C-alpha cells in the first residue's frame, strides 16, 4: 500500500463519521523513537473501517451462569441425562474438553445409543467425542449451522470469557475447567488448517501500560504447566504502528465459525451420525426419545427446559466490514467512547468490535452499539502509522512452539 493511499483510507474513515474532534484519547501517533537495534519496525496493513464498508451485523446470546458451566450426570425417568451447558463466551474454546467429560460420565450406562440436544459447538463436539468412543449418536436441534449462537461468535481460544464469578468457584469446578481447557487447547491445535478454518494469528493489544491486565480475577484458573511464558512480547515506541506507547503481541488460535461449524457437521455425518430438526418444549418430550442416554447441550434453552434460572444471556453484537486479504493480525485497545476497538480479520469479513450486555435477551441490532464500536475502531486506525514505502508488510507466521495458554485468557 502506498503512503498516499493509506492516508486517504484513514481520512475516508474519519470523514464517514465526522470524527475530526472525537478521536480517542489514546489515538496519538507513536513517538518517532528508533526501534531497538536489530529489530525492524512492524509494517502492518491499515484496516479500512468505514460505515459504507459494512456488510452485516450479527447478534448472539452467550449462555452465562455466575457459577460457571454445568457438566453433570442426572436421571430422567430411567434414562441417563448428562448436562453440558452454560459456557458463556467460552463455548467454542471448551467444547472438545467438555465433550470428553460428558463421554466419561456416559460410560457407566453401558448403552450404545445417545441423543445430543443442541447443534452448536458444545453439542457437535460432544457428539464427536461420543462417536469416537463407539456410540451411535443422533443430534436433535431446533436450529443447525449456520443458524446457531456459535456461528455468531468472535471465535478464538478464549476459555474464560464471561464464564464464572471468582467467588463462585470451587475446587471441583476448577478441576473440571482445567481438564476441559487443556483437552480443548490440544485438540484445536491438531485441527489447524483450511479444512476447519483454524489458524494461528498475531494478536496485538495497544496500551500505554504493558503490565496492566484487564478482565476478571480468573488468571489463576490457568494451570501452571500451561504457563511457560514463551510467546508474549512487548513492543516499545517506534517498534509498532499503533497509536499507543506499547503493543503487546501474542500468538492466538483463531477460528472461522462458518468453516469450522460446517466441517464439524460433515465429520459427524460421515461417522454415521444423524441430525433431526426438533424443538422440545418440556422434559417429558425428552423421555420419549428412543436413546437411553440424553445429553443436554441446549445452552440458554436450559433456562426453561430444565428450569435453570441462574442462566442469563450476555448479548454480543459484531459488525463486519468488507474483508482485506492483506490483513493478517488482530488488534484491540481500550476506547474512551465506551466502544470496543477490536479488529479481527476473517475471510468472511473484518469483525469490528464486540459487546457484553448481561441480561439482554434482544436479538435486534442496536444502532448505538454499532456506531460506538465502529467509531472506536476508525479512530484507532486513523492514528496508526502507515507502512513505509517500498517495504514488505510484516507477515504473521505460526509459532515455532505452541504459546503459553495464559496468552488466551482475556487480558488486555
């Protein structure tokens, strides 16, 4: 990209919003400090963020419980009922591990057939883990991909997002979480590639305080043996193009939901699974199913189906702009306007912003959230340093070793 074109793109983003007097307090061009010897400054493509580039906005409801997700065996009129729901914003991150926990709980039933209720990431991964252990599995669901909450997610390995209140944790729950997180992390690593739409990507957090860590008090959820600290890197002034003093870089596992979810369905069907479109209004309807093992992966559906009033939705809204193949990194930063300046490039569009609104059941697009997030992202991009002329863009590459899992646990 030529410098003139990059500057025009940034100006266009501001003009579309009238942001000449509304720039974020952190949106100041980095000081012209020379990078450390031997370290060339990053040359990153500028995202083109503007209202006229919006292609869609999606809304999803994360199923949150203050006490964390539920993986528990129960009885239902002589059938074995195993619950697996309430993963908040960590459903795609924990699905493989929680599916393993479900399969372990199903083993004493000495049955060969299982019904999984729900076709989001937790339901599909649970079904696959049961199939791997020899079960004949049928998925019953009111909706299937691409019409699931999982398809509307930001999508990456973020296993503590909107998951549990620190004061509600117990040693038993922590052990379940640790097992699920570790199994899922390793499973997702083996699925990297175009078939599943999983890949490594450099993620940057623009900050003026590289030691500050955001999010809740859940850092000690990460087991010590997954904290080698081999990947996190702090870039100083002059070493990065962002409008903050520092940028913290770490490798992240990214997931393209539309590719990933369809691939899981294909794998499930290829292994002999069946999908039945059906909505359940009561537990008694579940009793009538022919399978002796029933796995409840209904997410927010458990609010009414199993009377779990601890479940609350955490509403998320994502706006997509036209994709840019040259964008090969994620970036996030705090925004003074209350918006989310996150930018996440995917093949189906650049995801701009995110939101977490507890207790909001609305699936309608909210214009004020869209405007706030797009404004925050456009202001952040307008302060970025364009790539130098006649230089190659910095390329993101898979890490030589898997990075520490703590890199994914929601710090800023």
